[in-house]
C-alpha cells in the first residue's frame, strides 16, 4: 500500500497547502494522463465516530483529524470518496427523539434536519484543509437500476476529475424500509464496486474483527480474512447509533472482495485514521480482494442489495450454468417465486435450495409462471407475440458457486411494492 508511486510531485511541503495544491494538481493531472491506474479509496465513516453518543452533536476533533488526513491523501494523489453516516443521529435533537425511541418516520425527519449539520461540518472543516467537497445523496435504485447506476458512476468520476471529494449518504428522508439500502457499510461497498476502488476503508469504533464478541474473555483479533463465511456467526451485534453492525460490514467486505477491492476495517479514533491503515502502520482487519475480480457487469449482477424473486431450475440446467453452455428456457424451470418484472435480477436455485447463479430475467414473474406452467401451449398463444421464451440469457447470468454468499436468502418470496 502507501502513496501511489506514480505521483511523484516535487512539492514536498505540506504547508501552506493552498500554495502547493495548484502546482501539484497540474503535475498530477499531467501524470494521470499517462498513468492508467489511479489509486482510489472509498472511506466509510460510521455515526458513532462522527456523533457524540450522548449529546448527539458533531465530534469536531474527529472531523479535524479525519479531514486533515483526507487532505493529505488527496495531496498524495489518491482519489477519495467518503460515505458518511451521521445525518440521522445529528438530527435527533431537533425533533426531540433519541436513538432508543426513534421510529422510521422520526429517523426520516431527523435525517432532513441532520444532513445540513453533517455537511456543514464537512464543508467547514474541509475548507480549513483546502479540501473541495460535494454532497451526493443516493437511494437503492441508484445502485440496482443499471442506467441509474451508470449515471451515478459518471457523476462521481466527474467530481473526482475536478479534484472534489464526494461525501455520499443515503437519502434517508425519502426512503422507506422496502426501498432503502439501510446501512452505509453495504452502500459504501457498492460505491467501491461502482468506481472500481482499490481500497475500501471502514472506520468504526473497534479495531476490526474478532472471532467472537470482543467483550468476551479470550476474544481473538482477526488480522486477515480471505473467506468471510468463516466469521458470520461472530458478527450479529448492532451498534447503538448506526444501523449496521459487524454483520453488514462482512457483507460489504464480501462485495468489495468480489469486485477486486481490498477492505480494511479499522478503529477511526486514531491520528491519521485512514493513511495509517493504508500504510499498514496500525492494527486493522484486512479482507483480501479476490485475485480474479468479476468485471463490472458481473459485479453489478451479483452484488445486489435487494433481489426481486427466484426460480428453481433442473439439475441439467445447473450443469449448463456451470459450463456456461446455454441460457435458461421455460423447460428448465421447476418453480417461480416472488414478484419480479422484466430486467430484475433474481436468484437461481437448484432443487436442493442452494443458490447457483444470479441472472437478469427477460420476463415478469407472471409471464414466467404462464410460460412454465403451460409447456404444451406455444409461446405465441400464451404471450400474444412470437418469442424464443429465453428467461435468462447466458450473458445475463453469473454462477455464484465459488465466490458468493447467499446473503439475502430471506428475500425469497418477497413482494414488490
Ligand atoms: N444514513 C444513515 C445516517 O446518515 C446512517 C446509516 C448507517 O448507519 O449505516 O445517519
């Protein structure tokens, strides 16, 4: 790790930043023209770091340390994206609720009050370090819908090209339970996948992952994780202020690993909280990136935050999925669950209920049912138009056998609102 070797800016002086930044930025832009691999890091910052748990106000000392560190990273040639929690917690005082008493509507209102406070803090402290920051609010659809995914990605790249640090959060005010990501761990992992970041740093209140609750005697710290499934059982706790616990961090790390991004979970309460872990100077848990990352289309298909439904396919079709020999036709399907529409991504299970692939379906669940239940009737007669009745094309289907954990089995049979 460490600062990118390609950016050897001659301006070594860190102060005053404003004087050096312009020259550094020009040299950096010229060098970047010739260097294809920019070092890109996505940083997720949890509510408990940004917010005082009792007073529900900004932890300014943390903001100072963190933004100074980010400014150093930017100066060293990193492209930095921050996924920041804290809006809901910071807005609670205004509407008179606490983390213990707030319901969904309270949190939506609190987010509306807290978001300007949060951004103001970033803007104010960022300004002291000559950092340009921008706000990007997203919802689930910005990740799950492919055109919106590409649109969001393009905006982020444009901001990075302008040397701006995007501060991303979920637009909690307008999202409800069914259409929200819900936690910024997975949201940030999706961003890391979206921008093809090399590093994903999750700053939290603990040093990293333990093999059991860290308060239990004998808890062992885990330095390196290759396969997150080894540690699922140890990660069920949820923090008071944020919505994620270690479990969502494991999901997030798994998504990032699959996309070829190394994840580092570290305690944010430290000096230079990000660069110190990037340089390997401080204890953290490292989730090693998959050595053969999926391409961005496959990553988009498999790293889903919500699934619309599922089908169960025959054993012959499972073999065909494994060797990639043919698409899924109506004769291959045994069972259809959920309420999906054309273009949704669904689970593909074998007859034992094991998820074998994920795929983008070309028919709605209603049409799929009709096609599958009436094999003796020609497709034209069933649908009213001629069709090959291919439910999932080969190119729109990814086998998940070797690298994916079926995180959202529970979404089976879920209905669309
Ligand atoms: N989006 C929420 C907020 O800004 C935080 C979600 C999370 O804690 O992961 O407060």
